[in-house]
């Protein structure tokens, strides 16, 4: 009987914990694009230059190159906070928004607004404690769920 009671309490706590919104600090400094002036080439995106610039900021924030060593002749690409980065890749993929625009479920302007909102949040939470968010993003199979988590489950706290 104790095991069943503990199981119900655990399930209730688990489901209640994931229904709450996660709170992160709003950090306007993480949206600064001045770092991009050192990059002559930014890969274009079909949603425009502003989205392409945000995607480059995401790559600079979450990826870095580990230089070659004596044992390894090529550089090694390292990705920090992999669940967040790979979930974002599902949304960044041109196929995701092309299909939505083609199906007329959203306009191009709505797609631009949505992707910029998601990328801005990802940039702001980069240096914050995101373990609970990473747990939610593990195993997500499509971009719709990623967008839903970033838009509905994350609150930014303004100072």
C-alpha cells in the first residue's frame, strides 16, 4: 500500500513539475549582434537575413572548435547543451517552415516572428541553468513540440 501511495505522489509531482512554466532571466546583452561583424560570410536562410544572423549567433553560442592536438590532426567540433541545440536544429531547418507556409498554416511574416522569438530565447538561456528544459527537449521528434516548449513553457523574467 505504501508503494502505491508513493507511486501516486511521485506521478503527481512529476506531472505537476512539467506543467509549470520554467523561468529564465531576460538578458538583452546575449542578443548583441556586434560579434557578427568579424564574419564575412553568413549562410543565407530563406526567411531572410535577420533569421540567418540569429542562426549564426546560435552556432557561435552553442558550438566551438577544439583545435587539433598531437594525437588528432583535425579540429573537433564541440556542442554544449546538446538537447537544446539539436532541438533548435529541427526548427531552424528550412523544411520545417517551408512546409508550414506551403500548407498555409502560417504566413512568412508569422514564421519569421516565431523563429526569431525561439532563437532569442535560446540565446538568452545559454548561460543559465537549463537542466529541466534539456530534460523536456530530449527525445522530441518534431519542430512543433520544440516551438510549443519555447513559447508556452518558458517565461522570461525582466529585471
